[in-house]
């Protein structure tokens, strides 16, 4: 009989973030399909009661907590000790956790301590004939693999964005506190603070509805024989500000900065989409001034509806890579779209 333990940590405001609710949704579905299984929740943080209350109506039968200032920050030694303690108390066989940076750092190590196995980047969990299988993507999201394991404990890290977040319903949860002995050797690492770009400078927005991709065409000579990089910058930033889209880029454009050319300063390799870049999940995508070559478009695998604006009617997008290709000048199109958005439209 499987006991499924869902791990989560509250955010600084005490709430449970979307990735935690997605992991809970995946675990609850697994529990429903696995006859005789138990579902329990383990929460780690300074104070976990509000988070537990926010999911009190979930199908979980028990809530375990490790709390105190030692557990407010993401730190391998204290988090690993807390996970191990909850795991032992719950007598779990399966551990499901969101693959946040906090859990991704800890889970494989705890699995090793407990003689278990850990799988990361899991995007699907299913039960067939009473056998659990997980799925994940390989070879830069080109192939999907499904695998099963007989080894227990089995730690499963759910990729954020791959599941619907559970809307379990709030109430009052009875949290069973699990004691963990922490010594100075556990506290050697301290999080000194968090550094993040200002809200306006943060161009990567995983929760955005739209992915807006910029290609090298924005920096190329246009019909007048000149480049128009300052204008490109203004149009792109204007569009991002109005649409709240997430910003992606082709490799050629982000590489230009490394070659010392005039480029768009808000782009870095973190924005790169494709084979050697990211494979984000957004409902819609709009590509601009990008050719749509295979190494780039492979990163669009999880984008629901695709559109592209390119001057070249024979570009890669035209060959089945996009739902709609606008053969048009992106400078003119985005300028008009920005104008419409300023008048109160939306994307
Ligand atoms: C091993 C390997 C891995 C790679 N990994 C990646 C990856 O992860 N991600 C990635 O992106 N690439 C990757 N590449 C590179 C990829 O093959 C392409 O070279 C790159 O994507 C091209 O970028 P681009 O389309 O922006 O530029 P270009 O090929 O220069 O295309 C620019 C486009 O802009 C259009 N254009 C110009 N002006 C305008 C205008 N005013 N309006 C509309 N359109 C206009 C042009 O018609 C042209 O189609 C990889 C390549 C290799 C070999």
C-alpha cells in the first residue's frame, strides 16, 4: 500500500504558491487512481498553519509540519533534516514535491540517504493496471519517456507549469508537528538576502499568458538601409509593459551581445528559447523578426497557439511551425499594436 507524501513550503507571506498546488493536484490524482493509498501533506517553514488551512479540504488525511525560524529559509542541511523527519513520521513510500529551486536542491540528497530514488522534471504521473508511471521529456524536449520504478521510497519532482493547480478549499487543518534536532552544523549556510531585478526589468514571466519572442531581425538593416535598434528597444519594451508578456529571444539575438554589437540591453541568455535555451509553457506565443529555424522552434513545443511576424514568406515559421504567419514588417505591426493597447485593448 502506497503512502503518498506531498511536500510544500509556504511563501514569505504564508501562502502556498502555484507550483505547490500543482504538485498537490498531481498527488491527489495519483491517490484517487491508486486503490488503498494514503495521501498526507508535509509542510516546512517558519509557520505553516495558514498554508495548511488554505488546503484543509484536500483529500489528504494528515498534515505534518516542521516549523521555526531555522526552517524559514531555503538551506540544504535544515531542509533535508526536516524532509527526512516528516518522511519517517509519515512512513511514506512516495514523495511528490514541486520542482522549485528549494526542493530540487534537497530531494535527490534525501532520496540517497533513505536508499530511495529521485526523478526530476516530471510532467505527468499516471496509474495503469495498478502500476505507477511518470513521464518526462528528454533530448531537449524532443522525446517523451514514461517510466516505472519498483524501488521505494520514490521521490518525484513535478515541473511547475505541467499540472493544474489544486483548488482544494480552505478550512482548519490539524497539523501534527514533527520535532527536528538542529545544531550549529546545520546552520553553517545562511541566506543573506534576495537580489532580484526590479519588477519592470523582470522580463521572464512564467505565468504570463503570452510569450513574446524577439529575433535578430530587430537589429538588422531595414528597407532604408539603416538599423533601428533604439526604435526596436522602445517598441519591444512598450509592448512588454502593456501586454505583461514574457520575453523570449532567438539565440542569434542574445549572442550579439557577446560579439560586442549594439544590442538590446534587457536581453540575456536566460531569455533564449530553443534547443540550447528554454522550453517555456505559455498559452500563446508571438514571434517577431525571427526566422523560425528548428533549433529555435523546438523550444516552442509547449506553446499552445503560435503566431509569427516575419518579412520572409519562406521562413521556417511558414513550414508548419506556426498557426498564423504574418508576412509583414514587425516594426510597423508592433507599433500599431502598441497604439491599440494604449487605447485600452488587450492581447
Ligand atoms: C547546435 C545548435 C543549437 C542552437 N540552439 C538554438 C536555440 O536554443 N535557440 C535559438 O533561437 N537558436 C538556436 N540555434 C541557432 C538557430 O539555428 C538560428 O541560427 C537562430 O535561431 C536564428 O535566429 P533569428 O531567426 O533571430 O535570426 P535570423 O536567422 O537572422 O533571422 C532574422 C529574421 O528576421 C526577419 N526580419 C528582419 N527584419 C524584419 C522586420 N522588420 N519585420 C519582420 N521580420 C524581419 C528576417 O526576414 C529573418 O527571417 C542553434 C543552432 C545550433 C547549430
